[in-house]
């Protein structure tokens, strides 16, 4: 199922909902991922400034895969890197 995420808050709400649906307590998930309870709480609250790698660790532990919907012209450049313009 694809769920649009457009802010740290919406990502945090999704993380909280999935954690609860899986019956995992906040402190247990934090320990499983190797982050502090406060870090997990900040992720679920959508606080800015949480390290991206920590967020990714939590998503991975909950079984959430992230995909980016990029513009077609960017995707085409990525598919054919030799056509890439000089930066």
C-alpha cells in the first residue's frame, strides 16, 4: 500500500500507527533499533532535526520500504547516466 508522506509529522504518524498495529511498545522498538526512547518519540512526533539514518533504521525495523517518486526527466537521466549534463 502506498501512503503519501509530505512532512515529518505525517511520517511520524505513520510510524506510530504501524508500531502500534504490530503491538510493539515504544521502548522495545527503540531498543531493537538501537536508538534512545527520546529519539523514537521525536520521530513519532515529527520533530525536525532527527538524524536521517535513525529514521531509516526505524522504518526498516517496521518493514517500511521507502520509494521516491521522481519526475520522469530525472528518472530518464538516471537510467542513462551518459546523457547527464555537466554540473
